[in-house]
């Protein structure tokens, strides 16, 4: 990212940009939120489909305090208005229509509500906008925004899939997921090449970026001598250091905690680990050949040592 495109400290207006002092003020705090893994971007934890409008009134001064809770830059654009960016220049704060909010940063903008009708406010990263990081700023007394227009500007039913395939000499594992901003269906299977497999199918509802609840079924067969299926339910919670935790109970009342994470050791070398309270574990070193393909070397409590390929698609 080019520094002069994201640091506005040295910009100054040629004349005063101060807003009229005799007008009422309206504060609009905005938090930029999202999930890079699930392709979900939003304001205040809600996508356009979940919350479409912010209301203002003509004649007000609007102050938006924008906080970025994500790890990506978001250049935000307001249609139909110029706003002043508060950058320490006082009355000479510069006027802009697009402002970048850096990762974990904050920007304050102000503008006079001198227009009418409805205007779009959105991230200029197009896939962020398409997946929910936009709102309609509507003037209360003149808005024509209705259900028909809302349907037109909302994205089509957007379901994204993401999958992982690990093919080793000792076992094969497939993890397939498809979902939107709240709902996700997960299908996981791993098997050796003889007589052992584990299959999980579940539905999750994402309450926030870090927390989801799920229900599903699990089927296992180990060496032809033990086969069973059971219903499962629980929560997935992202812990500090991006450790993923699964807290679940089955229809026999048995509880299980599972932890896993991916650690980036260098630009191309990573380490994946998984462990649960049933004393099952998997550890693997992965050397990245491309964004999607890696060489993998590891061990599994059920399938033993192995090597092969890990593929993202």
C-alpha cells in the first residue's frame, strides 16, 4: 500500500472546510467488520441484506467515526457528498469523497446533509461491497428507498464454497464447505485405503466472526470391527492466536473438545495441528508450492505417518 494514499496528515484545504456551527449534529459510529476466510464483509457486523439503511435529515451536520476491526484496508466512498477528513488540520481539514481506513485504524469524517433522497456508502474494494460492506444513507423526509429498490441493489443469493483436499499415501481427507454470511453447510470425510473412515456432515449458524453453533451427524468405521453413527451439536469458537476450538456433545451425552490451527513458520513453510480429548491428533508440515498446492508430511493417530499433497479449491 502506497503511504501517501493512506496517510492524510499533510493534506490541507485551501480555505476553511468547517461545517456551519448553527446546525444540529448527528453522530454515526461505524465499525468495519468481516471475515477473510468466509468472504463476508459488513458494517457493524451486518451485511446489506441484514441492515440496509442509515437515516439522516436535511440540514444536519453528520460526523462518522469509522473504526476498522479487520486486517485489510477499506477505501470508503460516499455518493453525492464531499466530506472533510479530520486529520489535525483544524478548519483546513481536506475535502474528499473517498477515504481509506487502514487495518485496526480509525478515521473521522464530517459532512453537511444538504442533499435529499438516498445515497450509497460502500467500500471501493468491489468484492467487499458485493459481499455486504455497503449501506444506503437516506434522508428521512425524502427517501424513496423501498423493498423493490432494496432487492435491486442487494447481491443475488451469494453462496461461496471453499474446500481442502489432502491426499497422502496413508489416508485421504476432504473438507467441503458452502455458506453465506450466516449459514454454512460442512461435509468432512477422511479414510484410508482399506477399512477405516470417518464422516461428518453439519449445519452451522454464524453468530459472529468468532462464534458459531452447529448440529450434525457423525459416522465412523474402524477396521471393520466398530461402526456407529450419532447426532452431534455444539459451538465453534475462535480462541486467541487464531486457535479454532470445537465444543460438542453427542446423543449419548459424551462431550468432546477439539483444537486446531495453522501456524505460518516462514513464507512457504507452515505447520498444521489438530488434537481432541478423545486422544486423536494430527500434525503436518506443509511446504507451499503455490497459493493452492502444498507438499505435506505428517502423522495421524489413526492412520500413522504419511506424505502427499494438500490442495485448496
